[in-house]
């Protein structure tokens, strides 16, 4: 009886430790979410300040994913060479520099340059945070803990929506146009500084340490995560896996080896399709969508806060469900639900007078479906399905594709809304969701409850 109590106590203690470490790493997701959402409040004031057309407006918004495309490629190689922790520290610094630079911008060129720097940091963090969490998490709760990264993303979006609404309603429209948007960007330096400081207290990834021949350090960390008995077994599994992988070259050619190339296909398609749900369009342009459906400028910013709240609530629900229901089932339900809601949104924009009473509920329902499935589910799957030796490079490719898709959606969404209207725009996204459903049904395996080494063996088999 006493042994059972002791085991339960240690398991709870280990869970608390890994949960705290995961929460720190997930601040990288918070930075991603903050910068994704800040432009939604600032873009209207930037349009007036710098007299931007829809194309330039799209480019200013899309400069973050443009920088992130470069950042994820850097992160893959650098994290395999120098470790996960030092490169996450670099991401925090880049975000601070970007936030302060954007706040001080006196031209569109300076603003774009600052946001590209931020994109580098966001790209690094968006790839490394879920990768790092997946590498330190026990299999029984890995989905939930990797889900903390998506929780960080949606918390960042929610907080910045509140920041935007508060700043926009404190002073006059003229003040917002001259200074309000600067405060929206500048406040983002605060979480960047917090992230940088807290990272000094988190350990390096044990799988990375084993690759570097530092088994003693890796064992010490694994004991804190899984307990002494389980730690030795897991260290043995990791060591064997890495020894087998060392017999291959570990270059890009390995990504196209038998089994692994299918994992790469799944990662690339899921990454692209996550953005073709239209979620980034809603995140960046929600106030504009609401204004087109009849809301005033400040009212649109306040209504956007509801989207942020929904994201937080249902990301928490995802964290509870994902290790029970499974990744694949949630992806299928989410894709089919989003297709229905987007089709209804398309029909609502066909009406002569678009009603905010129709648009808001279905945007919220779309957000619920996304956060319960593709929001965190894609990052979880991508972080799980690759071998240790190439995980950093493989996730870099998947994340690069995701950010490339984000860039396309962000750049062309305002142009599509301007030239084709809301109906065709939302129907295009609905079609993408149907394609997502069919692909997931045919090609995506279930990974819940399996160790990373088991998942790797399944692909090869």
C-alpha cells in the first residue's frame, strides 16, 4: 500500500515538473499568438496612417509569416546543431527587438522590416516549442502537454485582442491613428522578455543530449520526468533508436526513405491545410469582417475579443480530449464541421445586407471546430511522427509549409474579400476543409498512447 502511495506521489510530482517546463516552452506559442493577433487591431489605423491599398495591407500583415518561413528553416538546423534551449532563447530576443522596432516605425518599410525580424523569432518558436515539449513529455500525457503550445497561441491571441480593444477605446480616433497602434506593438515586448528569462530554468531535451553523447545528463532529466525506473527504460529505447538512425546519413535524403517519406507527406499536407481552414484570415482580419457586416470600428474590436475567449476555452477542451479521443478522430470531426460553417458564412455574405447577428455566431462556431481539432492537433501530430535524428529538420519542413500557407492566406485574403466578396472567399475555404477531411481519412494514422519510438517503427513497418 505504501509503495503504491509513493509511486502515485512521484508520478504526480513528475507530472507537475514536466507541466511547468512545458508551460514555459509554450510561451513561445504565446508570442506567436500575440503577433498573429496584434495586426488585427492595428491594421485599420495603419491603413489611415500610411494610406495603404489592399495589396500593401496584405503585405504588412503577411510579413510575419514571410519571416517565419525563414525562421523555421533556421530553427531545424540550429536546434539539431546547438540544442533546443539556446535557439528558443534566440527566439525570445528576436521577438523583443521586433515589438520595439514596430512600435517605433516611421514608415511602412521600417514596419515591415521589424515584423520580418519578429517572424524569424516566431518561426523558430512555433517549430521548436511543440518539438521540445514532445521530446520531454511522457507518452501518457504527451498530447495534452504539446497542446499547451496551442493554448499559449490562443492565450496570446486573446490577450492581444483585449489589449487592442482597450487601447483603441482609451483615446480619440486621431490618437489611435498616430500612437495607439504603436502601443499595441510595443506591449508585445513584455512576454518576449518573460519568455527569455524563464527559459534559463528549463532543461535541455533528453533526446538531444543522448544524440550528443551526454547520457548522464539525459538520465537525470528523464528521472525527473518519468521516475527512476521508467527513466532507464526510456533512455535505453532512445539510445537504441539513435544508434539505428546513426547508420543512416541523417540528411534530407533520409526524409525520402521508405516509411519516412509518407510521414513527410502527412506533415506537409496537414501543415498547409491547417491554414487553408481560413483561421489566419479570421485572426488577422476579424475586425474588418465584422465592419463589413455592419459593426462599428471599436465595436468590431470588442466583438473580436469573443473569438479570443472561445479559442482559449476550447483549446483547453482539446487538451483534455486529445489523449482520450485521439488525434485522427478529432481532425475528421473538425474538418467536416468547419466545411459546414464556412459554407453558411458564404451564403450569409450573399445577402443584400450582411448581418453581424449571423456572421458572428458562425465565425465563433468555426473557431470552436478549429480549436478542438486542427488548431493544436496538427502541431501534435507533426511533433510526433518523425525519427529523433531528423525530427528537427523534418519539423522545419512541415513548419515552413505551414508558414508559407499562412503567408498566402494573409496576403491574398483582403484582396479576395475586395475583388470576389465574402461568399466566394468563404466557399473556397469550405472546399479546402472537404479536401482535408478526405486526406485525413485516407492517410493519417492514430498516434495516441504510443511512444515516439513506437510511432517511428510503425511508419517504417
